[in-house]
C-alpha cells in the first residue's frame, strides 16, 4: 500500500523511517520532505493547501493512507477533504482538530467534561481583559486562542507584563489567532507529554516523552519548537499514566464524541504534573517534534496497520511494541535560531556519526544538493540514540554529534538533565 506523508521536519523523517521498516507499506511519498527523507521516500512538491491536488495524487499513485504530520493542514480540514473522496487519512477532522486550533474550545471542553486544567477566563475584548488583570494573582499565563507557531503563550510575572501582552495580542501581534484570549492560572510542577492514538472511541497508549522547549542550557533563552527530548518520561509513573488516561484522555474522547466530533489520530497532551496530579496545559492533535523521533526510535511493531485501524475505527484489536530501552534526541539548529539565521551551510560527517546501530539521525531543515547535505532551516538535525539508561543514550548521541562537522550549528549540551539526575540519585 502506498503512503503519503505530509510535512518536512524531523517528525516526518522519523515517520518515514517507521514506514521503511513496515511489512505493509509499499511506495512511500513525502511532500515536501527534506534531504534525509529523500533517502527513504520519494519527495515531491505538492501544494498542501490545494486539497484536490492531494486527492488526485493519491488516486494516481495508489496511496492507501495519507499521514498528516503538522497541525496546519489538519486545522485546515485536509483529512475531511480526503475522506469525502474515500481516501484514508491518519489524523483528526477539522472539527476535532479544534483541540489544538482553539485554546478556548479546549478549555470549554475541559469545563464541560470535568477535565483537570488551569483555572481560566476567556476574553474577546481588551477592556474586560485588562480589568480582570486587576484581580489576578501573579505570575499569570496569557494565551492567544489560535495557532501561533508555539509563540502565542506569554507567562507574565506581574501586572505590567500581563497588560502589555494583552494589549499586543489585541493589537494583532498574533493575527487572527489573537482575536480571542485565554488568561489562565500558572501551574507549578514538572511538564511531561502523554500520547494516545485514538479511533474516536478507543485510546491506545503511546510512550511518554519530555521535551526541552528553551533554546539554551539550563532551560534559559527563548522558546523554540523543541531542542531535544527523551522517552519515556520518568515523572510519568504507571500510576500517573493511569490517572492521565482516566481523568484527562478518556473524558476528552467521550466529550468529543458526544459533541459530534469524534477524535481520530494522535492526541498529544501537554501536562503539568502538579501536587494534585496531572493537569492539562494544552492538546496537540499530531505527533510532537522532536517527541516523535524518540518514539519511532523505540517502536518495534508496524505503524501502518495501527494508523489504518485508527482511521477505520478498529483500534481495539491492535497492539504496539516498543523497545524497553529509553531513547534521546538532541536537536542541532542553525546558529541564530529561533531568531534569524543563515541558510545553505554544508554539513559533513553524517554517515560516520550514524555508524553506531543505536544511533539514528533524523533530518529537519536540510536539502540534498548533488550529494552534499545543506542546512535550510532553523532546526536542522535530530541526533537520536537508544541506550540502557538515559545517561547512556545521551552519551551515544553526544558522541555522534562530535563526529559531525558543521561549524554553523549549535545544540544544547544538557538534554535529558532531569532524567540523568534521577538516574544518579537512584544508583
Ligand atoms: P502551550 O503552547 O500551551 O504548550 O504553552 C507553551 C508552554 O508554556 C508550555 O509548555 C508551558 O511550559 C508553558 N505554559 C502554558 N500554560 C501554562 C500554565 N497554565 N502554567 C504554567 N506554564 C504554562
Ligand atoms: N515539541 C512540541 C510540539 O511538537 O508541539
């Protein structure tokens, strides 16, 4: 069966890697793809906003499943357009994708179905939002309602900052995404990510992960798409996973079904593990990037039948197997990211770096030009490794990075620090 992956990041390279190990997958296509994906799949430039183009491509190339990596095409209704034409797709419909596309939608669902989350208020006009800020305790979190490429969340330490953020938001800093605001309580605890694949009813647990969102060591610097991750997340004990499933995930799936928009695809819950237990920070309706890279490094069963079963509503009979060993991924980004950066620098030494069978290098912003790998983006490479412990996986990943010759790149040297600390304490 042919598979079409939509996207160009490390997440999509990791998915292409999973399909390259699938018994069931035939031709794998990816649009637009990148320099690493091109080794595993046929990369092409299709206009993803033109749904008919994607439909035609699928019919002409025997594509049996479209796997949508990023959130934009999901929120834009690509899955709906494909399903109307009888083409299977992995991911939620436009209505169900509101779980990521609108923070106000998700908060209201939480209230209606009793799902633990930060206390909040929603505002559509500046004046009531500003007057609400007079009564708040600080710090407080200000969020643009819609998709803002991970930049729509401001943690304001005092009222001045909160007023500034509120005014900027209503002045159009986040465009359409900021016409509504969520102002919410700042939760305290350790963050972790919990994932399930759903078919609208059933939830199949996927491995937990922990991301590192800040650009620099010590969790400092600006927010990024993610500078590294590991899986599993030690804070997500068996008990915490069960509580998350019972208190957050299952009520969400039940609620979405009751609202007439059953959720299919990956439900990625960003959690704060507080002293009272897990609370929902936000939902994403797709795999995480770079979380997907560590999950696919650990996956030992065939991903394609699971994705088809999610689309067909038959997930309950499926099982996934994962390597027991933890995996880590370190993001190498172009110097300057997440601000301005140069494009086009050459990366050398990748083959030697990937020599260890426990090391996988997933590309993000790269292109292959006559056999030379050039950096074309902010986040460029994901150096991923398995090990008996997070510390061992981390040492292998950093040893691989030492073999990469790319002076224009940078990476955080402390990815996995929480897990490594825990491992030190338990020995
Ligand atoms: P989001 O885009 O909603 O995931 O928010 C981005 C980041 O902001 C999260 O990963 C958290 O680190 C932080 N954040 C968001 N909401 C809250 C909250 N209510 N309390 C504390 N931190 C938050
Ligand atoms: N790494 C966070 C995300 O994919 O949203």
